[in-house]
């Protein structure tokens, strides 16, 4: 790490590196509205899948209000905006591309750049077109090919000026939600997740090679990564052998299986009698220019004798969000250290971090404590490129519906008015000064 920065930070312990990227993140389905050709649109209509059966509908009406949203980004002073493209809107049928949608994204990217905001594009954030899911989704052997074909079509519109890319958002959340727990489309449960997982990894590698080749031919540098959701599971009773064993297994599969595969070129997952995956995937080695970390909280696992099942819960006494998620900044440092062990030379990027907090009671504290962890890690030599707060504004929180409020900006879902919460101004000041500001 840059010796000058180390010296400077000794003089001024609170500041961030000069080119640190301050960022906010969103996802298409959660903010745009009218995602009528997506698998989630269908899923939301099924009774009982979403809290209070809330449908994403117009979401935050971002498709109409994108100018307002660029304005609030400017107010915050961010350098980078992480957002995703709606595959289902761009390609509503397998043989149909909606060029109006594509050109709107192109125009949006131009506007961001004009306002000195660097676009960070997520190519896949949980959602698929209905036709893709109907054909078999990520389980299809030709899923990587289908996605690449799509990428090649959209690249000339959205790719040429984009330098920061996230291929897949939280592949293990997609697998866990869609194929293990059955909480997200396609709603499968059990342990038959080898095919979709392998196909997602293969697609990632192909995207990586394609985008890199494009950038080389255009003589520019780009940076590509995954956004990995990291969440540590701990035994509620550390002396309980079974709870310990299960938590370690969950961590191994949920947090580390993909990262180890990316480091070793080999995907290995096993749960005795349930699943045994051992696949060579040499093509996925060295396909991360940065390691994206989405970090929110940690969880505890315990064995419930009432129903003879393993259950999850959050810390009983520490401060918790509206979703009951514990505020646990130490976990962010643990995540980064684990990444460093596997990829000593690859920089990190915090691609998501935030809290559901309608009244803004804890958000400043949450931001302060997580940034403090980052700051300390940077001073100790970790290379961290940037920090994206989740989220710019309240949005549709998947199976939780509109309840949880993750926004720096509050959204009134009747008028679609956006109103900065006090923490938005706090984040703005941090960005402006490029240093950590203590909370009163
Ligand atoms: C996802 C977001 C989600 C956020 C809060 C992340 O897992 O990428 O889409 O809204 O967490 O739950």
C-alpha cells in the first residue's frame, strides 16, 4: 500500500485515500418499476411469497424519476453509482430486444458521466426474464451462451464508457434463495444446486473474458468483479459440537465455496449424504479485478429442541435494525481479512453495506462504525477501492416487500417524493471531507 498514504494517515488519522470511490448502490427491480417480463413479477403474484403480498408495481418509479435521482446523487457528492440493468426489460422475449430500453440506459450512463458520476454496472441482480426461467433458467446447459449473446448485443450501448462492472450480485444468495430454501424464483428447495451454480460461475468467466477483450481492443482499463454477500454464522452455544459443526458448514458453503473455487479453479462442496460437488473450473481463476463485498450483519445458529430443527437468529442484546439484523462492524473486517487470505493481491470494494432503519435511529452509527473499520484496515495496509452504501433510497426489499427502509433518502410511495434522512447529510459531509466524521 501506498507509503504516502500511510504517512499522510499518521498525520490525519481520519481521512480516506485521495481516489477512494464513494458510492451508493441500487438494483433495477427494486427501484425502476413495471418489471413485467421478469420472473420476480410472476413470483410476487403468488400468494404468500412476499410479506403482505406486496407487489413491486412501480417500485420507486425510478424509470420516470431518474433525473431526480441523479440530482440526489449529486447532492450526496458520490463519485460512483452502482446499479443494475434489467435484462427482462431489454430482452422481453428471447428473440426480441427492446432498443428503446437499451438506449434509455445508454442515455442514463451519459448523464451520469456528464455529472462526474462513474457508472458501476451490475449485469445480474437476482432477476431473470420470464422466458429464460421458463426454459430452465440457470440450470440450462446453454445458460452461459444465452447470457453472452445478450451481453454482446447490449455492449455497444452500455459498455463502451463503463469501467466498473459487477457480473453477478450475490451468487450464493441467488442459489440459497432460489434453489435451497425456495424463497425466490424458481422456488426450488433441497440441494440440487450444482447445475445453476456451475453455470453462473461459467457465465461469470465468459463475461470476464469478453469484457476484457473488448477493453483491450479499445485500449482502456476496466475492472470486473462479483459482489459476494458475506455473513458469518456462529454457533449460539460455542460448546455445542453440533451447532458448531453446522455453522462451520454453512459458512463454508455460503461464504467461501465460490471464493475458494475462484482462488483454486475447483469447486468443492460436500455435505455427507446430501451433496457432493467436485468440479474443475480452471477458467474462473483470475477473473476478479476487485473483490466485491456486500456486508450487513452476522447470525447465530442453534438447535431447537421444540421442533428438532436448526434455527437462525440475531444477537439478543446488541443494537439491531428494523429487520432485526445486528449491527456488527467487526464482521466487515473479518470478511476483508478472509478475502486477503485467499487473494492477497486483489483489491477490495465494498459493493453494499447498509441498514433497514425507517426512523434513522441507527444509520449514522452504522455508517460511522463500518467506515471506521474500513479506515483502520486501510491504515493497516489493505487495498480498498471504494464503499457503496445500500441504498440511495428506500426500495422494494424482495420477499420483505416495501417494509424495510434501507434508503439514505426516504421514499413516499404515494407521491414518490424522495426526502433526505439526516444520515444522508452525514454521509454527504463524509464524502465532501473525504474523512470520517465522529457522531455526536
Ligand atoms: C441485496 C440487495 C438487498 C440488500 C438488503 C443484498 O443482499 O443485494 O438487493 O436489498 O441486500 O437486504
